[in-house]
C-alpha cells in the first residue's frame, strides 16, 4: 500500500500563510506531513493557526501542534497533518540548553488502510553540536518505546550527511534520499551522494517491511519556492508491505 510522506520546514509561515503553503504541495498528494518552525497565533503570522489552515486547505481532518516555546504573543513549535486517522500521539522533550525546547512528535496511524501499524516521528533537532550525541541517544531511546510495525523518522535534523552524527543515525535507519527513483525515473542510489548539502530527512527504521518508490525535493516551476520558506519540501513515497 502506498504511503506518501512529506517533511517541510515552513519558516514560521512568515513569508506566506498556511493556505498558500498547502496549495503549493496539494498536487503531490501527501498522506502525512511533518512540519517544523510552525507558528500558532503569533503576531507575525497575523494570529493564525498555520497548521489548521493547511489542514483545512488540504481537506484533512487530523492535525496536531506541539509547542516548543512561547513566541511573539503566540506559540512556536512543530506539527503534523494526516490524511488518515491517528490513533495515538506521542510527545517527548529532548535534552538541551537552547531556549527552544526541542520536541519529538509522533503519530501512530489507526489500523484499517494499512495492514501494518505505521508510526511517523517528526522532530526539529538543535542546531548546536555540543550536545548532539546526548540528543540523538535520547531520540532513539524514546522512539524504541513508541509502538509501531513500520517506523518513519522525518524532520529538520540540523546536521549534514557528512557528519559523524549522520553516520550514527544511519546505523539503525535507512535514508530515503538514496532509495527509490527521482521524478525523472533515475535510480537515486546512482545519482546522489553524501556531499550534497541537506538537513531535511525522511528515514525508515532498518528491517521494516517497506520499499521506497520515489524520493525527491519539490522545486517545480509552479511558483517561486523561495517566497514560501527558506527550505524546500522533501517527500518520500513508500510501498508499505
């Protein structure tokens, strides 16, 4: 069964609004979207609930916002939007000294559409490297406590693929960027390398029963994507067995 997973750091929606962000990705038909740098009821976002706006524009009923900190007369954090019913939501705060209390937000989808129990974990890791080992250890530890047959990890990791920290993640997780094909039918393993700078990821836990059909950054000619965010949306299309 196909499962279309997207991660998108939306830059607080400070350049646009939730409805326009949703319109920009609608044609890619995401089943689940992990969002980072999300405003809710802040002054700069004109006191809108950006996640709710996006969900309404997409026509999806399931969404959740997790606060990282109070900001600009409102809240700032991470969130998700799901096309399918969500049975359980897990929340965890990662260790760190930053004023941004880095969060783990996970959703276990309700059984029915998929034979396997799918768990999607969304996070926005600290951009400071001094506690990265502790942060990753805690992240992996808590994910192991979350229940799911097939586990996906997505978000803005704030680290490059050439770092030792990326190598640590790859010990137990597969990077969708190197699996499946791109939008032109090219095998990603043959055309992509670790030196390409990127910090947005979608990972699948090793030994899970899945296959990547496609993985790609969205940067088509439908609009100027730099006017929406300082990140591009990244998507992986899975076949979940």
